């Protein structure tokens, strides 16, 4: 099952939930990570202040992975697989070159008649 995380509070709740689902105490998870129970408690209470590497280590120890995807696709996750993706292609399309109207043919200056000067 996917758990979208869009706020700090969601990440905090999920870290605790994954730890409790595996029936681990903070002390036992901290021991597996090689950190103190107080450090893990601080990380769980405010994961935004922890380094991304430390959060990844905790998730890896809990056997959880991070999956990144565009938010539109997350909304459309229930769409049938045989339908084309609702996302627009990011490849640039060639812009058509403007067609200039044919210019009036002008006679060279020296070739004009005397009365046209």
C-alpha cells in the first residue's frame, strides 16, 4: 500500500507507525541503527530536522522504500493501465515557422522609368 507524504506531520506519523507495525521499541530500532534512543526520538518527533541520509537509514532498517512520482499520477493511480497516461509529454514540440507573404516585386532603382522618380 502507498502512503503519500506531503507534510512533516505525515512523515512523523508514518515513521512511528512503521516502527510499531514491526513491533520495535525506540531503543531496539536505535540499537539497530547505532544511535541513541534519544536521537531516534528526536528524529521521530521532527524528521525535517534530521538529515535525509538518516531518514533513509531509518526507512531502510524498517524495510520501507521511498517512491517519487508526479502528484497528478498519484491522483490518477486508479485509472486503467491500458489508457494513455494523463501526463503531458515534456518533450518540446517543434514550433512551426511562420510563412511570409510573397513580397511585391520591385524593379531595381536604375530600371525604373524616368517618370517614376
